[in-house]
């Protein structure tokens, strides 16, 4: 589908809720507002994916009765999130109600799975997504797969699409990224500002807590004492994420794991949803030529919405979560254009 047609069919303008206009209000309220899980509560089963030797990840799967005739949406969370993050539940509920299969993925060590792997997740770890897509298409015979990621998960989804280039698996039909951290170094800088203290402390406390638990499970691998003095995400990534994930240092990690350089090579239909007032993911990289010159990439850029917020003034079905609805609309639109009926 041409970018212009996709924008025309999907770009219902985002209008923030009148009581939740600011970037911080949008970000925080989206985190705290509980999503409906009527469909998920009666149709979810766990599934383990063996993605590397000694490495398992956990997915929460919700299947339609005729799963092979329906699109399947694989959803990936952000930094220190899980399959139970509010935006994961909201997106999955809408997708399931629309007639899709849904797999909510926990990245390595997330969602209570620290003991399933001695390794850590990171923003550029696309191998796991690749293997899961292979398994869902090959072993399960699902031939209409879509990938959606939020924040760090959005960066991973875009990087994978760029790595595939024109050689993407036939079963993978499209990718959506919401508030993706496509340029990691600038995100790390932005979250260090005083106005983002609440987010920085939330992330770093969660990272520190997870690393303590990880170090107690694998003391020969991780030195818990090195947590002393780490009070920024950049410091954490320099001490733990980068060296334990095969990067030279944090600068090397941020450069090689960012999806921005890969977006120019995307050959699949891709939709990026981002707000210009996102508190800690700068908007400038989304206006770069790497993004804007690719005819396969559609950017829905709103003035407001915060980070993974997008709480709308207008109801989006049963709620007001505009970006979650746009993911479902993207799958509907692209799959129908491919001749796939729901």
C-alpha cells in the first residue's frame, strides 16, 4: 500500500483528552489506567519459546478458534515492562476482539522469567523476535504475522524490519512501533533532565532490583556490588547491559542497537506512532532522512500524547487509547489489502 493511502485511511488525528493534555499527564495516566481484559481473561495460555541454547522466553498467547485463518499480532513491551504492562493488555484486548490471534511476549528475564536465561535483554536484541516469527510461521503455520512494539520494543521491531530489508519472511506482513527509542543516546540524555526525574528513578530502581535478583541466581556471571553508585540508565547500561551483551561499551551499545540507521532499509509496511511532546524520546530523529525518505514507512506524528500515552478526547471503541486502536486498524487495513478477510 502506498504511504499516502495508508495515512489517509489510518490518520484520524489524535486529540488529547481535555483533562489529560500535558505530556506528563498523558504518560502517567496511561500507565495507571487499567485496561479491560474481558476477552484476554478467558482466552490466554502461556507458551515458552526456546530462542537460543539455554535461553527461553515466555509468551502469553490468545488464539481464535480458527487461528490459521486469522492474522496474528506479536506484541513487545518496553524497558522493564512485561506482557502484563497496561499498553500490552490494552492492545491485545482490542486485537483479540477484532478477531486476531495475539502473542504478548516477555523479553529475556522480564515478567518474572529471570530464571529462564542467564542472559539479559537489550534494545537491539532482534534474534529472539526472528526466531519466534520463524516458529510461529514454520511450526504453527501462521502466515499472516504482524509485529508491534512499544518504546524499547518498538526500537527492536524497527531494527528487525531494517535488518530483514527485502528478505523478510513472507509470513511477516507489517510492523508497528509506538513511541520507539530509535536513537538510544539521545533518549539516555533526555531522561537525565530534571523534568524526567520520576521516570528515571522508576526505571533505575526497577533495573537495580532486577539485577540484584539476577546476580543471586547467577553469581558467577554478575557482580551485584557494581550496583553501588549506579543511578542513571546510561551508567547501568555501561556496567551491565553493554559488556554482558557483547558491546565494547555504552557508546558502542547505543550506536549499534539503535534502529535509526536501519529504517532506510525497511521493505515491509511500517507505521511509527510518536508524539512530539514525548518527555524522553526526542522527536528530531523521526524527521531525519533515514525515516522520511523510505516510502514503506508511515509516521503518525501528533503534537501531544506523551510517551505511550495517547489518551484521546474521543472514545476509541470501548476506551480512549488511540495508539492501541491504531495498531489494530493497521493490521486490519494491511491484511485486507493483501486479500485477507477477517
